[in-house]
């Protein structure tokens, strides 16, 4: 599956029109990703994890495709509400919810929650009596870039007692959820989690508390600077087979974030300075760790940097524009020699990038362009013409 990627010409045409840095999002690519997921994992009902990219055009695109939404805060619910998205299309999937969040959930009709501790039960029951609840279990996965199981999820052995207590408090114990960790490179992590869930579903049935919903979370991977070592279609199909085998009747939800939006956005950034340090050239970019490259810190991400230049490659280091020395985008990258004003294309910039960017040091956040609105109408014509010449 290919990422959205501007050509050199397309990048330069846009950069002649808009000052760098800027982001270019392809809504068609988001649709392609959504269709890919639905095709390879056809039983899942998608709840887009909007924390990965809450930009309005992205969210509206997901809504138009029929997605529901995974929200984690009052702010995210408010944001969806203002875009006209009903609370019945949301799951409040933060195991620990704020009072403000619970009040908004009650107001907007959000009545699906996840939790992983007894202390959450009375909070949910007081705010939204009779709500549907899923208990989040901890799963083990060494093959994920971002481990979410250090902070979230109860040990499987405690899950059913929590659901029983939720029932007693007047909530509806509906099922189980898990998250194998973000950018997971293993289908096995899901397959093993599903085995644990099956055992819990059987035990719940025996306790007279039949469960009907299973939420397999997010975690599906996209290419980084190192590419992508797994076949995502194969991975999704393997999960699908395990679901058919173990959960033929159960309603299945998933909460993908990165997979849906990550490959749909490019950053265009320029070299604004150079330095010679210990025999190596450093390039100072007009975008850094406090902006789109925030994923370096928060998401442990390694960004691909494409210069479109030819020539002998040398080891170089890329830093951002701020006056903070944490602001290293990448060290020791093999790169042809660059000049001031040269532009770099950074693909796969759609998830956990702009979402966690700041305006630290007065650097504005990179604006967001929509490719399908920007692309020249006659583009198709000159592509054919250049192929002929
Ligand atoms: C972050 C998160 C997701 C999305 O994870 P991806 O790896 O981006 O697919 C889904 N569900 C929950 C509860 C999350 O915290």
C-alpha cells in the first residue's frame, strides 16, 4: 500500500505559492486507507481515534465515510459536536474520565465508555446511568513502537469482577477492549489478545453475564524512514480469521488512528541555515520538534526526509528552528549536499505530528492544505504530456 507522496514538481508548485513549512493532506488517500481496512478486516466497525489527527477536514472525511469516533476528553467531544457529529457516534475511550468530560458525554448522548479500575464505576454510573461499558485489559506486545500497556488496562484475571461491579452499579457490562500498542508490527499480539478475550467471554457467559462487544483498539502500522517490514493486508486478514474463528457472533469495533491518516499527509519544509560541526554539515529547517516533528519525541517516530537532489551523499544532521537544543529532527542521515532554500518532502506525516505541535518560541504551526483542492485542474494533462516527451 503506497503512501500519498507529492512529486518534486507538485511540491515546488505548491511551495512557490505558499511559504514553507506547510502540510498537504490527501482526503482521497484517507478514503483509500479506510476502504483498505474495511476490505481486509470487513467485520470491524471503525471508531477513528481522533487524537492522531483532529484537523477538521480529516474528521469530516472520516464522518462522511461512515466512521464513528474514539474520544478521550471534553475537548474532543466538543470539537466533534461543533462539526455536527452526534454523541451516538462516539465512544469515550479514556479509561479515566474527567467530570467535565462525563458531563459533556451526558449532554451529547455519549453512552459508551471504557474503564480499567473500580474507581471509575461510580463516576460513570452517576453521570450516565445505564451506559454501555467495556473493560480494558492489559495485553503484552513487544513489537509495538509505542507501548500503551504500561499505563492502561487491568490484568485479565480482574476484568470480569470489574464488569460485575459495573452491572451492580446499574451500568451495562457489554464487553472487553484492548490496545496492542501503537505501530504494532505483529498480528500475533492481536491473535493472542483475542484468545485471552475468548476465555473471558466464556467465563462471563458461565457467570450469567453474556458479553456482546469486543473492541480490538488501534495499532495498525504505516511506513517510517525504515519502510515497513510487515504486510498490513496479511496482518489484518490474520486478525480477521482469528475473529471469525473465536468471535463469529460478536460485534467487533476497532479504534484505528495512525493507519487511517498517517500516510495521507506530507510536510514541505526548507533549509534556512547550515552549520559545520565536527566535520559534519547540519541543516537548520524551518520546522522542528516543537512543530510537526513533535512525533520524534511523543511518538518515537523516525521521519523520512526526501530532498529530490542527486549527487554524492554524506552524513548530515537536521535540526529545527527553535532556540532549544533538544530540537534535533534527525542525526546522521545520508543526504546529498543541500543549499539554503532547498526544500524537503516529509511523507507519512499525518498522525501524531500536527496533533501535538506547539507554537513554542513564536514559530507558527504549519498550515494544512488539502491536496484535492490545491492540485492544478490540468494536472492530468501535463502528466500525460511529460510521459510522451
Ligand atoms: C491512541 C489510541 C488509539 C489509536 O491508536 P493507533 O495506534 O493510532 O491506531 C486507539 N484507541 C485508544 C484507546 C488509544 O488511546
